[in-house]
């Protein structure tokens, strides 16, 4: 979510930068994460520094060491930002697992569906080309929609955009040989107790829940690809 969007709906600004690509001599990542501030892990501090989030917790579930997980996510990112700014930084890498956590900012700001579809195809196509499994996280309905002062028209339009973006995520996943988790698979994320007070970022409990559910799906996808 961008600083402008946070100002509009009264959401605090983020203050922790995303991780950058590994430097010379670093271990090649087994897992790459692309996306926005939720994918970055905001509001779920890592005792070792920075954010842990569902991405860091997912890596732990899968037995991936910290130094073998690269989180290139950036607060406020849309799918356009992910493909334009984050994807070039990881194109030369060959991770076994690529995880995308994006779409909330697209839903809040609006997006052109054909353009979003083209960007998703580029990202999924890159991952397929290097033989990686790609796992996209469904975009949830955030409590922000019920907490922030917004019109019913804007709320309904945002909910429709969430639906549309999830449909494009599912289409791209299927077309490039991956599964897409149904929103029902992370149904408990609808509980406000899973979210921070701003209503747009998961809290540690929410991140832990998403990571636990997604870990089972990731294991199945990775096992299928290994056969």
C-alpha cells in the first residue's frame, strides 16, 4: 500500500525496507518472494532484524535457511511494480520456489485487468522457464474495508477488484502448471484477530496462520515437480 493510500485511509506508513538481492559470494536463494508490504512481513518483527512475516515463517516450515530465502518485496507494490522493479533483480537467479504476495494495492487503487494479466503471465512465464514452482497467495478481504471511512460504492468496487485479481492469479497459475489456493483454504484470515490495528497488515498470528496453510500447499507442489 503506497504512502498516498495510507494517508487517504488513515493507515500508518511502513518503515522497514525490503531485503535486496544477495551480494557476491552469497548463497543462491532456494526461495524468492515478490510482492508488497504484507509479503515483506510488515508488523511481524523478526528477532534477528527486519520482518519475519508469512514468507520467513514459510521458509522455516520448508526447512529453508534464512540465507537461502530472498524477499524482494516492497511496500506499496502493485503487480506492475513487482514485474517492473522486483523481477529484474531476481531474473538471473534460479530458485526452486517463487512466492507472490500481491494484489491488495491493485484492488485499492484500481487496475486494468488485461494489463495485470500480462504482468502475471510474464512473472509466471519466467518462473516456469527456470523450472521453479510458483505459488501465489490469494488476496484476502482486509478489515480496512469495514474500518476506514469509505463509501459503499468504493467498498463494493474494491471487493470486486479483489475477486478479479484472484481470478487472474488462478488463471495464470493454471496456465503455467501451478495450483492456486482457493480463498477458502485460508478462510480463518477473515478473522479480525489475525490483523493489525490498521486493518491492512497481518499481525504475527495472521502471518503464522498463512504460513502454516501455505506450507502444506508448497510441499505438495514441490513434491509434484520433483517426480
